[in-house]
C-alpha cells in the first residue's frame, strides 16, 4: 500500500471534527433558518442524529474490511470491472466535493475579505498550501490538526461567553411554531452537507491504529462537530433572529461582527474567518487525499505523490467553472446535492454492506 503512515484514534477524532465543521459552520445556519425559521437549531439536531446513523453504517462496512479502502472492496464485492467503475465514480465524487469546498472558500474571500482579488488567485494560493501539506503523507498533516483544533474550540467558547448580552430568547419562540415538517425539510440539505460526505473517511479507516476504538472515535468526532453546528445555529437565531439569519449568506460571520466589549475587543469576524480557513483546509485536504488514493487503488499505483500537482491544477479549473454564481450554488446545494451525495453516501454503501452480508451467509466471502 502506498500510504506508509498511520494515525491514532485521537487524531482521527480531530479530523472528523474539523471535516464535519468544514464549510457548514459558515453556511449552514442560513439554509436551516430559511426553511425552519426559529427552529433552525432543532433541524440541526435532527441532521446530527441522521449523521450518527450514517456513521454507524460506515463503521459496519469499514470494519468488515479493516485493511482495505472503500475503492478496494468495491472491486472485491462487485467484481473487477464493475468495482473499478464504481471506484472511479467515487473518485469523481471526492474530486467534485473538493472543487465545491475550494469554491466556497473563494466566494467567501472575494465577497467578504479581498473583494478586488480574482477568484483564481485565491484558489491557487490556498491549494498550494494544501498540496504542500498533503505531499508529506496522511500522518504529517493529521498531526497539524492537533495544533489547530484548540484554536477552533477556543473561538467557539469565546463566542458562547461574549454573545449572551445580545441574545433575545423571544427569537426562538414559539418552539415548533410551524410544525415538524419545515424542520425535516430544513435538515435534509444539512444531511447532504456534511454528513453524507463523511463517506470520505472510508478511504482513511485502513490507516488508523487501534481499530477496536475506532467506532467510538468516529461517533465522538461527528457528535462534537455536529454539536458545534447546532450551537452556531442557535446563536444565530438568538442574536440575529430567523429573518436576518435566513437572508445572510454567512450568518456566523455576521454573528462575530456583533461581538464588542468596550472599545478594545472588536472585529472578531476576522478571527472567525481564520477559524473557517482552518476547517476548510482540512476538509479540502481530506477530499483531495481521498481522490488521489482512489486513483492509486484503481490503477494500482505504487506512489500517489505525483498525482497531487496535476489533480490540483485540474481542481483549480473545475472550482472556477463548477457554478456561475452564488445564487446557483445555493439552489444546487439545497435541491440537488442531497440526492447526489446520497447516492455515494447512502445507496452504494448500503448495497455494498448487503452484498458483504449475503456473501458471508453463503460462505463465499
């Protein structure tokens, strides 16, 4: 196997936390509030519960093939050519996801931070950092996650203790005022992003030590990451209200702008942006890494480092042409992405698990 490094269960937990937070922490509250109004935080909880069920599915599948990646056992369970075709589709899924994550970052920077900077330059500089980190292998960039996670959690803690003066409890009342249907409808896009995307970790599981603790580590990481999305959604409703949250593209960024203590602690939205860059970095790195591993497995390569630069160059082009504008992305993310990611995050894993169980019963596996 071309990946020689191994990561511990604690490092795996950190990766799942950062991946789950990813781009959702900045974007998710808006979509949740648009459908569920003041019950956006309940929709976030519902999405998290669905995400944990998906994790149980991935663990059930991954633990049957502890030394193999998703692409590898697709080939084993479905046959050589069908398995390779499905593996190639998974490569496309991981790669398109990486392009969309990179474009999310570019849109944010070009609209909120560096408004006169061309999108392509933002993508090139950020992706260069990703490739520099990933070229040293899984173990190296995973260690960096241990350094950055405390900073992410620290800022969330600061928001939690500095915003209460601006909270209005009436903003979340009445609870379930519009019934349960809008809550379910709001939770569906959140299930699509980020929970169905967690299937990417089936490309990482074989490289994790202490496999007997892997289940708890996976569930804990997703629970923590999902809980932070719930908290930021609740804070957005309490401070901004559901009307303002639903029309803001980046509600949590606007939330950080509200923090003002005296005249010395202000403009913390810059810190929020920095925290988001960290979570985006790890999500993008994992997606690009999974794409390279998938190609390596399909074509039986001995080394995948040489793939990063050509994949990165292709990714820059794809991220720019992925969608024409933000309005198109919002419609795509809310209406289409759930079905697309559901195919790879739910339908195919269920099919693979079913085949594995049948083969075990018949004694052919």
